C-alpha cells in the first residue's frame, strides 16, 4: 500500500519553505488542524519523525530532509504531467520559447507579449536572446520553439521552415574623434587593418561562428549585443558596420561619421523560423502575429539610437 501522497508532500514542502504549520496552512488555504493531522499521519505511516518541533518553529529531521529532497522531484513530475494533460486537452503548449537575435531588444516584443497573455491558456512564455548563428542553433537544439529576426540564411540540413521578415541596410561609421573620421576617400583594407573593429559575439556553441566585417589578424573588441556595439563605436573605441536605423540619427547629430568603404556590408535578410512538424496553439498564435505587416519595421524601431 502506498504510504505517500502528493498532498502530504506538498504540505511538507510548504512547511519547510514557510517555517511553520500555520504559515503553510495560509499558503495552501488549509486550516492548521488539517496540516497537523496530515503530518502526523505521514509520520505514523512511514514510522519516522519528519519534523523537529521547537515551539511554533519546525525543522526537518535528516529523514525529513531526504523525504523532501526526493519528494520535490515527484511534485515537479506531477505538475509537468498535469501540464501535459492540459496541453493535450486544450491544444496549448505548457511553455513556448521565442528566440530573438540580440540585435533587437527583447522589449520590442512588449505589445505582442501583452496580447499573448490575454488569450494564452496557461502557457508559460520564455524570451531567449542569441546572436548570429547562435539563433539558428538554438532552434535546432530545441532551446527555442520559434525564431523571430534570425539573421542570414539558416544552416544546411533542413529540419525547419523559414520565411523572410525583412531586409536591413548597414552603414560604416566611426566617432568624430576616431582617426578614420578624417581619412579621405574610400577606405580599403590597408586603412582598416590598423584599427580596432567592434564586433558582436556569435553565441553558437556547436556551429561555426560568424565573423562580420573583421579582417584577418585585425584587433577586435567583441561585445554581446548591438546596443553595446553602438555605444562603443559612439565612444570612439572602434569602428564597424551599424544598422542604418541605428546610425542615421547619430550621424545627423554629429555623434558618428559615415565613411565609404571598398567592401560594404551587403543588406541582410532576417527570418521567421520554426521546426518542421511543430504545432500547437501558442506557436500558431505567434506565427500569425509575427506574419502581420509592419512587424519587422517595428522591431527595427527599437534598435539602439533609433527614435521611437
């Protein structure tokens, strides 16, 4: 006969976290007598003492600590099972992870997140930021369920569906005090080689990382986001390509100087992507939302330096 119940484990867990029977009762909306009775019956059934009583405060015994350590795994497994059952019944995922390239601030999703919570049925939402090839790797490694604004073409091998969201132009810019700001003519490799480039780090763990705008052997300052790249270039600590949305206001304000280069960065296409065969109400909601006209333009309005 099973001597443990999920209810008893839940009560033991609440007592341990709250420090007393009465506090656990308030959290679980149970009267103190029910809490005391459940613990006493559990101790009687198991033949061990679970708590040391010290007045109103209680502490787990060594046996109680072991019980709760393993019991919390059971509580989590039961909760996960409950979520899976509800998912099957309702069609809504237990959790949806949306990946966005670190080029774009997570706040650019604020209106979408708000709208999602108005319709989502117990689906936890997780926003994940990766960079460059790391965005695609996160999708293939199942760390995210949907990519929004993934840069460049996806990796070979398939396993996913992708749709272009929009194209971004880039400009080469330096701070007014940077040595290249006063250089005349179109800048080539010889002029660029002797100066530091500010580049975004690729978050890929297995895939080959991308290096954008970096010459062989060149000094570089690697940063995690477009926001930090923009700020370091404003500070004159290096040069590099910036999204046109990012740079135009700073150039107009005299905070950056646009320079012509022999090898300009091509326009880059950004994609919406998800794994082949995946379906669910939450994923479907986000796909429909991200396919609406003007979404990519809205993401670009949140780029650093842009005026909202």
